[in-house]
């Protein structure tokens, strides 16, 4: 139970931080969707959003590591998808 609570807290924190890494018109084009085995998965809605985010992965990992020192967040994995993620259906 603690792992899943921690994972959801990491995803939530990442989602609060992600808009700061994208320009104004792309701020809502990135969403952290999961954290498992040290890998944070981020959905980007376009290649332009991916390009804008590229290079900020290490900074995001550093900030998340500071906020969650007991977690071993090792890597950010991104993918492009225009499809709404499951959280947008509610």
C-alpha cells in the first residue's frame, strides 16, 4: 500500500512541476501518468511538446528526488500520444 501511495504522490508532484518546463501554449501538453520501478512515465501530446521538454528531465528528477528523498527515481520515460489519458474520462 505504501508503494502505491508514494507512486501516486510522485505522479501528482510531477504533474504540478511539468507546466514549468513547457512554453505557454504547450503548458497542458504533458502529463505524468505513472511511476513504477524508478521510472516516471510522461505522456506528451505532440512532438513540439516533446522537443520543448527535452533536456529538462534531469532537473525534474532532481526536484522530485529532493521532494521524495526515500524514493529512487532513476529515469523519465516519455511518449507521444494525442489520445486522452484515462484520468481525463471522468
